């Protein structure tokens, strides 16, 4: 794995905070402020801005809101400003969104200069300055230069028009569709501030399982009202488009993308949207997946559908993000192969304003999946990474699971095409594509703390930071977030950062170790259900994925099984083809092995599986003990909520462990290794557990 890029400001965290943050334990709070907890300055700060645009006014306002008095004076000025240009600063490669922040002498006065080639660059530079100060830096030491490696950095809200959030665990949608456009909740501005502070520049307002109503005039007006609030923060609005909308709201008899009437309807609809939202970003489309309509309903291809929509938005500068998550009963031998099977043949067939949005793994946001084989397989097509920030499979909002290591693991993966990594594909650097993008399924709701817990905020944060720069270290970002969220006490940061970095692996251990996946209960996906085998389609059932029997466990994806390994480049396929060369963490994803198979650890497969379950539970128990020790250093309200959730996590980790082991023992007939505690109940008890009202369930 290549060395990750650390964050320069982290070296400053051993220094004394300059007073940007209040002492954490002295100020009880509910988490609403997220990582932007800078105290209001006691006196006005000298901030000068050259230019009059809404984005520049926002940048100046953010600095005046949070800069300490001794951090000024600050000058916001474009690189093209004559006095700035005379400095001959290295701004040529910053693009429209990059920034440079450093001390400079302008007009005979020493200032902190925030500059860039565009208004958004100055906005991001302003937030970078605030981040530098909040993580222990000083105005005197500031020297920041950065430009985004990824062009489209977009949140996907799976928010429904009735206020429910699919796979949401932090309350209802923040979008008050009922009262929009008349009532514009001040929370929308705070949402925009948070996103701009981490470089997110786009948001899809509605669920990919879209309703055609989202494209009607009343809802376009509502989206326009949200766009008006987000625009000064450099954020574009996008909409998920239902492919059958021409039938449902347009009165047509078909949605065939090759039909001229259908194309004309979409062009007129795009024109209507752009009249209301001149900087509308474009459409996100989920087609021919999980019952959603799409071009394949008419024997047309995904490229036919995407290109028809792309033609409608292209005159306005819009794009189409076309999801590659195709999930239908068309690859009965292995669901993991379906996206590659449908999209690989279309490489080079998409219009130049289409980007194909691909999930990080081939199944569905599991706690661990090998990287999706489409990365590296479609060199003529820009591919947009889709991560899930909301934790559908990692304990909902209750479990501490920092996703930075998951993002890093995927982005650093080598595709097997030369020295190319997944990050190289996503940034477009590998093939020099015009479009590049990273999408994150949002974990945001109307809970007071936005995401259901303080630590879930870190997943929103790390997505934005790594979308800006995929080379950033997950550990450095964790420390950076913690410094802004809890204060710059080095001992506190050491503990919190370590807890965060261990947390995701713990969830993998107690839910699906050694490459097991999709073992959750049906529908709501809450809790264990490896025994589920009675659902209508084979690939809906956990037994389809683990294939455990008395002789062994795991999904054979080699040439003796589904041969999904052949979808990877030869160098990667060879690695995954043999158990001996497959990483232990992904072993059962690719191989069906005997229970007594001997691993590199020296244990049998069964003993190692049990040990991983136990390790996961033990890690959570340790996280609880360490958090308890931090009580004097964290404000009471956030400490107590986190402590309560860690107690829930420990209980549910034991439930996962016990239920899983009870089931595996019923299949393999093996005893537990010596000294291992048995499950707390028999298998029938675990199977009888029912949670019809678990949150986030779309049904």
C-alpha cells in the first residue's frame, strides 16, 4: 500500500491551542456545531475582501464569525488581483477551486492572504485557514496550498418526499418538503457551511429510488429554494430522476430512450428545471435495479438511457451520474458479477457528460468488500466512486465505526492495470478523463447532532476530506476531526484517534470476519440472520453468500465456482485465485474452504473464525473502558450519549457473535475451541428475535 499523505497541521497539535476553541469540558453541548466549534471572537477581526459575489461574501463572513482577533488582518483576493499577481505565487495549477493561504505583504501591510483562481477557491481557503487554526496552528505559521483531486464531490441523500430517509438512522429528512419553498429552515445554511468546510460541492436532494413527483413544477420550486441557500457556499443541487417519469407525469405511453418523443420530453423537463435553477448540476439515475424502471425494460442499453438524459442537460452544462448498481435476477450464479457483465461491454459508449457511479464493492456496502472489478476495467469511461456514509451494515447510528480505513483500503487498492490504483481511476488521473467524482450516501437527518452520534459526524467529515484528496491518511483525518470536535489536548487526541482507527475492524470481526458478508437480518438489515434461507430470490438470502455446510464455508468465486475472479485484471485475478495468496481478510469472499483448513495464523478456519468474533467483542469492550477514562476531558452531554451507545454496541456485538456461532455450530457440528465461552442462548432463541420497526427500512 502506498504511503498515505499526512496532514501538515497535525504536527502542530502538541502545541497550545490559540483560543479558537473553548475548553471542551467547560462547555456542555449537543453536537449541533459539528466540527465547527470555534468560539465567536471577542472583538471584530480585520477581514478585507476584494470583489462582490455571494460566495466571496460567505467566505468573509465565515472568517469574521470564527477568527480570533490576533489572527488578522486577513485579505481575500483573487490571484488575478494586480497586487496579488505581482507576488508571482504558484496558483496556476490550482484550478477554479484550489487555494493558497500564506502570510504576505500587500500594499505595505502584512496580511494573511487567502487567494485562488475562483471564488470557490477563496471560500475553501477560508475554511482551510479556520481548520489550520482549530487544529493548533497559528496565523504566523500558515502556509497552505491545495486543489481538489476530484471534480464532483457529492452527497447522495436517500430522502423521500414524505420525510422518511431510506437507510437513515438520524431522524427524518432535513428537507422540509411540505413547507418548502416558503419556509427555508436556517438549518439548510448550517448544512451548507458544514459541507463547504470539507470541500463538498454538490448534493442530490432525493432518494435514488425516486418518485416522478420530484420532477413536477411544485417540487422543482422547492428544490430551487434549497439551491438558493446552498449556492453561496459553492454547492450545486442535483435530482434523482425516475426513468419512467415521461409515463407517470408526462402522459406518454413509453419511456424508451430511443423514442424521439421521450427525448423531447426530457429536454423540455431539463429546460424547465434550469429556468428555476440556473446552476442545476444534473441527474442521478438508478435504473433496472431493485425494481426501478430503466432502459433495459425496452431492450435498450444503459448507455442509451444515460446518453438520452445527457443530451437533455448538456446545453446547460449539466451531467448525468448513472449508477452501476444493477441488481436483478439476471446473473443467477453470482450477484457480484452483474454490474461488470452489464457495463464492461459499454465502455466508451457513454456521452462525455455522463459519469458511471460505481459502489466501492460488487455487492452492497458491506463492512468489508474487495474493490469493485469495474475499477480498472472501463478505461474509456469516467467512473465515480460511491461510498455509503450512513452505516446500513455497520451498526446503524449506534455503533462506533469510523469509515476512514474502509475508504482508504478501497482507494489504495491496486487494480492490476500497471501501477494504477482505484484512487487513480476515481480522480481521472489514470485515463485523464474530463469528469471525475466521488459520491457518499449521506448519514444526515434532523437529529440535533445531525448524524445520530458524535462519532458518525466523523464519517461525513472524512468523506468530504478524502473526496477532496483521496491520498489523505484516514488516521490523519481522524486526528484532524477530533481536534476540531474535542479540542487539541494531545493525550485526548491520541486516545480518540486510536479508538476510531480500531473501530471499523471490530465491526468486521463481529459481523462478518474472514471475508464473510451479507449475513444480516432481512429487510431492515438490523442484527444477525445468517440462517435466512426462505426469501423468494436466492441472492436475497444470507445462505447464498456464505454457502456453509458440514464440510466448509465460503463462496467459491474461482474458476471452479462462479469465476468472478476473472473480472479482475490478470494480476489481481491470480492473487485471488488461490487461498494461499488471497488476503486472509477476504478469504471466504473468494473461496469455499473446509472448516479444518489451516490458515497462515496457524489456526484452523473454524478456530480463526471464532477468534475473530471474540476479538471484535473484546475490542468494543476495550473501547468502552477507554471512553470511560476520557470522561473528565469531554463535555458531559456528548460523553454520556457516546457512553450509552458504546454500551449498546457491546451488547449487540455479543449478540452478533453468539447468534453467528450458534448457527455455524448447527451447520458444522463442531465444538467451540477450548476455553471459548458458548453463546448465551440456543439458536432457536436468536432466530425468534424480531424487529418490525427498526429504523431506515424502506418497506
